C-alpha cells in the first residue's frame, strides 16, 4: 500500500546524524600528484596492505585511507581497481608513490 506511514518514524522526522558514518563515506580530494581521487577514511584495516608512498605495511587494525583515481582511461571501473590503501599521515602529507 503506497503512502503508508511508518509507526517507527512518522513523516517529517529523520534519523540523527552520525558523524562517524560520514567520515567513512567516499568523497573527492586532490591527491599527491594533483589529480582528483575518491577518498575514504577507514578506522581499521582487516588485512595488511602496502602503502604506495612509503612502501611500509598498513597493519591490521590501523586507521588508514583508501584512494582511487576519479578519472581513468578506461572508465570508473578501472579507477576503482586502482584503489590503494595509504597510511593516514602519508596521504595527508602528500607523499608521492615510490
């Protein structure tokens, strides 16, 4: 039935904003090479990755950044495949990949 109101949340009410959830949403930033990247800040890592800037491991459980180029020669799908896990400090300092 269309237009049926929810008893849990009447029309006009919204869920409270969870700032912690916004931190993990992908958004656009300029990367170390001056190109635009989709960037996502994550609180934890479920496995070990190698940071492309310092070539040191991003260890399990550490906060880090996942970034991928917005524009690639073969489209968005290719850009997502190019995503890399960076140390938070390496990304913020603008270190370039080795």
